[in-house]
């Protein structure tokens, strides 16, 4: 029994072989093999070009958007840096301005202090005159207490105050003084002045000396302010202030 020669155009799977035999027996062409869907041409050249164009457009749009975001971020960074530099410069300017204002404020304070000192210097005589009688009475009472057990206390006062002082010290015992009290009117004393003397000591009140001391303190303070803050011009001095 002979065997047919092997042919490369034959398929040996059962379905294909049966179909080939049926076609040979009945003279019918075999059905073509099914086409793999992946091998089918579903798009034309136009569709392919359109797809490529769409992909390019989308890629371009994405690139533009990415560039916009990166540009915006870079611009924001530059803006932040410029703002930081501007704020730093502004801080420096404000610090310098604060220094200038501080100098001006110190000058204003010095001017105010100078005005107050000038007012004190000018008002001191009137104030001392106003409180002179009361201050003399207070010091006379202090002299009685300080004299204590001394046998004798001599009070010299300005003539204008002699009688009022005698009236107020009419009862020295009530003030703690047991000795003899003598009130003498002394025209050599300034108004409001008092000179007390007893066995162990004494005290003296001179409104003119107080006024002179206040004036001297004010003049020295004004001179110090002038030297530190240049309050006066070349033709001015503390002597030009009200007295």
C-alpha cells in the first residue's frame, strides 16, 4: 500500500483536513481561514493622519500648559524675590526713619525740658514769696522742737512777719519748748527769711538764697541741654531765656 507524498500545502488539524477532503470530493473551494482582528485594516490613511494630527495637537497643548505652569511658577518666584528685596529695603528705610524720628523726638523733649526749666526759673520768686509766710511758720515750729530743753531760743524774722510769728508761737509749751522764746524783727533779713539760734545750734531760711540756688540749677540744666541738643543759636544763650 502506497502513502501519498508529504505536501507543505496540507494542514493536518482535523477541521482543516476534513474541509480539504470535502472540497476535493465535491469540487467546492474551501472556506478561507478566519482573519485575525488585529490583522484587519480598520482605518484608512486619512484616519491615521487624523489620529497622528490629534496626538500632535494634544501633545502641543500639554506642552503649552506645562510651559505656562512652569513660567507662572518662575514668574511667581521672581516676584517673591523682588518683594522680599523691596521689603528688606523698606525695613532699612523705616529703621533709618525711626532713627531720624528718635533724634527729632529727643530734640522736642529737650526743648520741652528747656521750656519747663525756664518757667521754673521765672516762677520761682513768685512761688517762694507766696509760700514764704507758711514756710517761716513751719521752720519756726521746727526750731522750737529742735531747741527742746534749751533755756533760750531767739528767732529773728523779717519785720513783716514778726507779729504773725509771735501770735502763732504764743504758747511754745504746746510745741515742746520749755525755755524763753524771743522773736526779733530784723530788717536785714529778706522777706520770708528766718534765723533761729539756741544754745546747741540753729537754723536759717533765706528765700533769696533758695531762689538763687533754683536759678543756678535751672541755668546749669539749660546749658547742659543746649550743649547736648543745640537748643540755642550762636547769638543765644541761657541768659536770653525768661527770668
